[in-house]
């Protein structure tokens, strides 16, 4: 997106693995991360300006073209990383270096904001913190805090059921794939607060999507990019 000064804005995403330094098999953990990030880079190639890459042993980062894609990318990251618990920081702004295929060796305000945001996620023990959207930061952070709190309470069965349902056409199909009765799927979804989580994710997605493709001659564009 181009802001009112004529500069293009992007959404930087930084992920920080919880407790990775205490993990007994760090080499396996890193390989799992690498495979997961490669899958995300393939699936979301059209949404990524610079692909996700591990930058430190316990961190990775990527650069999105538009904020509206952030929620679906975060949800997909959670699915491919499985039991790996991650805190995220999202920063909206410009970059001061050239674009690269992978988000390594890049810098600029969006990365600085993402770095501050992931620091806040660590301090407050939140799933996701965003920065750079002005007055909408508070609304977005409230929604994503709620989503993260619900997700953090999911059992392994609930997580697997949610992921299965999200890729299946119906609950019946998801139940058949898991080899369980449809009522078991319904119970797991209810315990996981799946419908409220979906609603909150959708609300955050809609709000972030308002920052997509704004034009410099639009009053709304001038307002949200101050």
C-alpha cells in the first residue's frame, strides 16, 4: 500500500518461539520450523513480499503485502507449527532497505514496530500484538488477545478438531476423517469456543483489510496513514 507521502507500506511479522532455549531437541525443532515456514511461503506466495525465514534460533520473520492477509497467515502458521508455541509482533509501516526474496537483512519502521510489538507480546504473554495502525491498535490488540487466550486453552484434540473442520467442507466430513462421531466434533468445537474465535478472527481481518489498497487521494487513506 502507498501512504499519503508516496511511500509503500508493508506489514512485518515477527514470531518468537516460547521456551525454545529450554527445548531438549532444538535441532529437530528448527527443522520443523524450517519445513513449516517453507510451506507457508508456498501457500501464501501472493500475499508475501518477502518470505518467512528463521532470523535467530528462536525467531522468524516475514513481510506481507497487505494487512488484510495477516489473520489467515497467522492461523496457518499455528497449524503448520503444531505444538510449537509462538508469540507474534506485527508492524505496519515503510521499509528503508531493498526488498528481498526472504525477509532477512531488511530494516525500516515496519520491522521496528514489529520488534516492539513482539516484545510487548512477551511481556504481556499475548499471542499477537500489533503496532502502526493508530487508534485501531487498541481494537485489534483486544480482539487478538481474546483469540490468543482461547487458542492457548485448546487441548491437543481440540486443536486437531478445529484444524480438521477448517479444511473440511462439513463437520460430518471432519468427523469421518478423524474416525469419530459427529457429536464428538461438535463437543470439541464448543469446548474450544470455536464460533466466537472465528468471529473475533473475522472482525480483526475486516479491520485490517481496511488498510489494503488505499489511494493517496482518498481522505480515508490520509487519515489512517498519518
